[in-house]
C-alpha cells in the first residue's frame, strides 16, 4: 500500500525516494557542466574545493530541504508555511518556496533546450551506429571518414537551425510532461526505478572502457593533482554555484520530493546517500570523459562544447567508438530526463497545492510555459542572436538569452533560495520539530546546526555577492 500525503501522493518505499532524489540530482550538471568547469578551471584544485563545498554546504542544505518537505507534507510554499506555523514564526518565510518554484520553472526552460542537443546527438550517433552495423563493421570508430572540422561543424549546423532545435526541445519537454502528468507513483517513481539502474550500468561500463582504451593515468592526475594557483576566487565561486546546481538545491526540489515521504525515514543517512551518489557520479563522469579526451591529445579546457564537439571526434579513433559514442549520449539523455521531471514537479506541485489545479492541468500549464521560454532561448542562437535580455546589467551585458536565464537563476536565484533556507532552518525552525523529524541527535545534530546556521549563510552570501559583483573579485 502506498502512504499518501496531503497532495494525495507518496513514494512506495524509502529506496524509491532515494532513487528519485538521486535521479533529480544527477543530470546535465554532473555529466556536462561539471567536466566542463573542471576542465576550464584546471582540474585538481577546483575538484577538491568542489568536494569540500558539497560536504560542508551541500549536505546540510539537502537535509534541510528534505526536512521541510517531510514535515510539511505538501508543495514547497505550503510546507514552509506549515513548518513556520509549527515553529511560531512568520509564514512570510514561504517566499523562498515561491522563489524556488520560479527558479525551477526557468531552469527547466533552458534545461530542455540543452537536453534537446543531447537528443540530437543520440540521433546522429545512432544513425552512425546503424551505418556501421550495416557495413558489417559494428565496432568501428565513430563518424568514420569525417574530418575534425566536419564533426565540430555539426553543432554549428544544429544551432543555425531553429526548426531542428525546436523539434528536439519539443520532444524532450513532451516526454518530461508525460511522466510528470502521470504522478509521483506511476510517473516519477517508475521512471527513476527504470532509468537510474540503466544510467549506472552505462556509467560504469563506459568508465571501464575509458580506462582500457584511454589515458586514465593522465586523467587521474588532471582531476586530482591540485595546482592551488588555479583556485581563483572566480573558480571558487563557480565551484560553490555548481555544488548548489548539481545537488538541485535552492529550487525547492528536495522540499517537494521530501513531501512525498511517508513516516520513519532516517533523513540524515538518506541525505548523505544523495550527496555521495551525486558527487561520485560527477567524479566518475570526469573519469569517463577525460581519459578519452586526453588520449587523443585534445584540450580538456574546451568549455561547454567539450561533450558535443570534442568527444565525438575522440570517439572516432577509439575502438567501438560508434557504439560507445552512441551509448554515451544515451547516458546523458537518461540523466537529463530524471532531472527535468523534478524541475517540472516543483511548480506542478505548487499549482496543485496552492492554486487548486488538477495535476494534468498544472503540469501542462508550467511545462507549456517553460517550453515557450525555451523557444526564446533557442532562438537566441540564430534569429535572436543579438538579443541581450539583461543587457542593462553589466554582468549580463554580453550574455545571450539561454545563458542569461542560466546565469540569472544560477547566480541570483539558487544562492538566494539556499541562503533563505539556511537562515530559516538554522535560526527559525523549532529545534524539537527538527530533531524529531530528522532523527538527528547529539553531536551530529550540533554539527549540522553549526553548518546550517553559520557556515552556510556566510559562504552562500559570499557566492551571491561575488557572483553579482565580479568587481569585488577584482575581475
Ligand atoms: N541537479 C540537476 C543536474 O545536475 C539540475 C537540477 C537543478 C535539477 C535543480 C533539479 C533542480 O543536472
């Protein structure tokens, strides 16, 4: 039997919740953004600082968000109001639930566009694999006979075609909407229990492949040998922001997923499982990608195109590159969809809990809205390429539409959501309620309280300020 919460939804087991939450956390952030940033910021020192951010700031915030959801048992805004009422403080704190829901909605809009690129590459590599099989050489390298320029040019061709971008965005958003409309039990949970094991199998398989055919020694050295001079304030700022993004923090995603938990979970160990899994996947993704990139002598600092332009070319000279390249993009797509459903679930739950909408209508309203904003993002690569939505703001003066939505949510909204969460939990929420619901006691509770009440607000304020006013960094 499935326990139900106020919204009438619930996970069928503890492991179902953990899988779904890991599915939400593990996404483009791990397999695309993390390797990109680690590469751009010189590897080692960035990676170690990132891990410190996850342990000291991310983990306490994960537990805080799950606690709010578990205690509130409804959408993010309603859950915060409930905890506030039970703690005898103002219900206005619920504003960070609303900020989170708006951030999730905005992130979804460009997330679906980027996932659309992945979908396109699944198609490109899939067609190439079919051809390899047809030609009787299924284990040949990827995109045989194509020059490096031609392979890299594929991304430019995609970006120049609004129709192609739109079609991919449409299919991905449609899939996300379909799963969310089916509900927590029949949609989100089912997707996670099928897709996450497939994801892990692919990840481990391709990493082993990379270790055999690629240059694992160089990759390990690149990822884990710190050169502290590369750890600039800008890099630290990016690492902190990436930790929030990757753990899905500040968008009320874990409040929403936490609200579907039934009695009796150990929230501390559950939170640790989520943070450990998310970080391991990011590191493994690095160990999957860099041996291949380095073996071919390509540049690990290629930036956002690393995965789309550098890797397909690397797969050309790899044994079975056509097959592995195809599986690689399938893996990213799987990671993306279990995250996008969590992004859509946040505003959808808000619509159900606060606006009284039915699930289908709420998912359609917010999924459709994000789809429209996504169209603006993808047009920013072609017909609207000189539009600068926040051009009046020096920080975003040169930024196209997609990067503006990404930058504004990542640099402003997520840190703000995380800051308010830590202040609320650290200073306002009733201590007994927190202890009872989380099951934390003694030294663990004291440590968590210290991190959430002191370290998080201070560190997150630093991200906000340095993110918004790069001049402070002297940059
Ligand atoms: N954590 C996801 C990723 O790494 C992105 C995400 C952010 C998902 C916020 C949900 C909420 O790709």
